C-alpha cells in the first residue's frame, strides 16, 4: 500500500501555510512593479501630449517626472519589504522540506533500501528542494508580476483606445489558450527526462561509492563507457524530444508575436492618420501593446518552463509516494524486554517476491539466556533469520515470536532498541571514532565509549592515532582496516547492552589473536548479563562456548544439538563442515 503522493500545489501550500503572512506580503513587489511600469508609460504619453499642444512648461513636465520618482520610491520600498519577507520565510521553509523529506525516506522499510539506489534517492530529495525554489521564483517573478502588469496594461489600453484594446485582448486569449494546451505535453516529457536523470545520478553515486573496487580492478574505462552508453540510449533521446517540442512551440509563439506587432503598428498608424488618436496616445498604445505582447510571450514561455519543471518536480515527489515502516503504528505497541527473552521461529517460510525461496518450514526455539550458533553454507538463509527477527523482512507464512508474542505486534523501533547486532558488513558514518561508537547508545558519555573500546580491544589502537578518538574514519570508514571497523561495530554492540545480542560473522575480518581476545570479552559479557544470543559464523572457533548449534541446509534446520553431540554424528552435516575447517583453528574437544 502506497501513501498518497501530494500534488505540487498541495505540497507547496503545506510548507508556505505556516508563513503565509510573509508570502502574502511579497505580493507588494509585483503590484508595485506593475503600477510603476503603467505609470511610466502614462507619464510618457502625458509629456508628449503636453509638448505637442505647445503649452509645455517646466512645471507641467515636472509633475509627471515627480510621478515617476514617487513610483520608483514605492518600488524600492516594495523590494525592501519583499526581501525582509523572504528572509523571514524561505530559509525556514527550505529547512522544513529537507528535514521532512529525510524523515519520510528514512522511515521506509528495509526492503526499500535493498532495492533502491542511494544516488537516485538523494537526487530526488535535491530535486524536491530545487523544484520548490524554482516554482516559487516563477510564481512571483513570472506569473504574478507579469500577469498583474498584463491586467493593468490591458485595462488601461481598453479605457484609452477601446477598439484597439479589444483586439489585443482577443490576441492575448488565443495565445494563452495555445500555450496552456501545449504545457501538458511539456510536463510529461520533462517527467520522463527527470526519471532518467535521477537514474544517472544513481549510477554515478554507486560508482563513486565503490571507487576503490573500480580502481583495484582497473575498471574506470568500463564504468565510463557504461555511463556514456546509458546516457546515449536514454538521456540524449529524452532531451532531444523535449528540446524539439519546445523549439516548435517557440516558433509558433514567435509568429504570433510578430503578427500582433505588425497588426498593432498598422492599426495605430491608421487611427492616427484619420485623427482618432493623437501622437501621445499612439506612443502610449504602441508602448503598452508591445509591453503586453512581451508579457504574454514571457508568460507563455514561463508556463512551458514551469510545466517542464513541475514535471520534474512530480518525478521527485514520487519518492514520497511509498509506504512507511509500521504504517499501522497506531495498533502496534512497543516491546519492553526486562530479562533475556525466549525467541521462537515457528514453521517459517520466506521468499523474496514470492519467487526466490530462502527459508522453508524453518523452526527454531531459543531459551532465555541461551547462546545459539547458526551454521551453514552461504545463501541458506542465516542472515534472513536475523532480518525476520528485526521485522525488516516479513514471513511468507509462519511466525517469529519473542516471549510468545509475535514480533509483528510490536513497533520496529522498539524491537531495534532491544537488539544489538554486529553485522557482517560494517558501514561507518563519515565522522570521528567517538561518534561512530556512540551510535550504539545515543547520549552515552565519553567515559562509557572509552570503556567499551577497551573491552573490544580497540582503545590501544585508537590512542596511537594522532587525533585519538577525534580521528575521522572517512566515508563508510574507508580509512580503517576491516578488522578495525569490525571492532568498532563490536564496541557499539557492547555499548548498547541489550537483552538480545546477534553476531553476524562478527569476527570474520579479525586475525586469530584478536578474535580470541574479543571472544573472551563477548563471553564475559554474555555470562555477566545473561543475554539471549545468536551467532552466525563460518569461523567455527567463534562457536566454542555456544549452548547449541543449528545447521541450516536448503532453508531449514537439518541438525540441532550441542557442539559435542553434533561432532559424534559420523556422517553429520556439522561434523563434515567442522572437519573441512579444523585445519584453521583448534576447537577445544577430543571428539573427532
């Protein structure tokens, strides 16, 4: 179920509504500009009439000059008020949009981020911010200013020269009808082009994020060619299609403008020759007619440009048209775990998009405070078990329970508050080591961070760095080794200190010596605080002190017992697995 995407106007109104008094105040500028322009033309007409009547005097001409100065002062006051209103509203509205878009997107479910490109997401959020900015600029500097000026000029022309004014009004109507009909196609073409542009930003972001992999395998030329081919196949045709359409529309507008200009000159000269208007009125009508034509031409182009940008804006707003995590949060409740819980996976079936089967009739019961190892080949569903516990994924059928209560009854946020995890792939924030570890428990003191780093055998390494805990780790922790990043992840989990602890290949990037030290720390922690613990690993030395091991094959548990008992099964899955790995470590038992 998708949330309803707001229209562009609904989206804009939502954010300007709290600051509507400032946005209404900004109407002063287009009104003042329109009056200033009309007064300038009328003053010119009056001056010419005075001069033509041979009754000109410095005093009579000065009066019209003062009119111009007065409206110029009024215009500058309006500009000042406009800028003040802009200062009081725009920075706050832009901030609200950025924060709300980020808040909306980060609350999307786990699967959304699995299937979406981060570059595409960022490009669309940026497009929303830019779209709001440009739309508001077009509305004020384009539509409001030009339309008010157009309305004032048409009214003035109608009163000064009625017949000529009616003909200009008819031309304006025809021009605007053609333009408005044309903008629908422009918006559609721009929407399609914008979608391709976001995909390109996604490709670029993905390449830059993985730049070191590209460098290691000397694949820069390959990625450049791939980007060029994508642009050639998708982006260039979309741009050509839009530009061709806008060119045809511009030619039609230009011919209509030329036709009106020719008609205005012919009509006004004819009226002057037969004595219906004087020179001052001819200059005024011609000046106003040209101003009207310019405004209508500008409004037409602006409407086309605005339609194009609204098409891009709508493309960006698609990112807000997704279901959030826990959309039915009103009927969910937070989970509170005070003691190590029991965890039960009961007849769980799970597949991606109802096609790729991962788990089949998976059943596992973990007692309170028990340490369970999940072992099996890659791709048998071990990590999916963890994601089901977090409720990041949802069972196709069956249930996942904590203390007899189904996890689907609880909010995802409260589940995460009670589960610590050291993931297989550790991604760090682009900040210092102190803040990266503190992510485990927001608000933890510096002392608490240092203490868990000592337990994770990380402190000695940190203290040798020039900036110590203030050392920046780079984007995704690129400045640190795999083992150092994994120890930071372990420190986070230790700092969080929850009733459930999950180690998903937690020591895969560590050398044997460091692994043994961290294992002692983790064993001590589990024993002291009596946690329920799930350990996923390919390195069987990590399983020395687990209570039981579940061996997965083809998405289900085929063996489940203590390590000692599993090793007694001569043709058992776990024993075969252990024998293949025993050359890498010493298990600590005489069973062979």
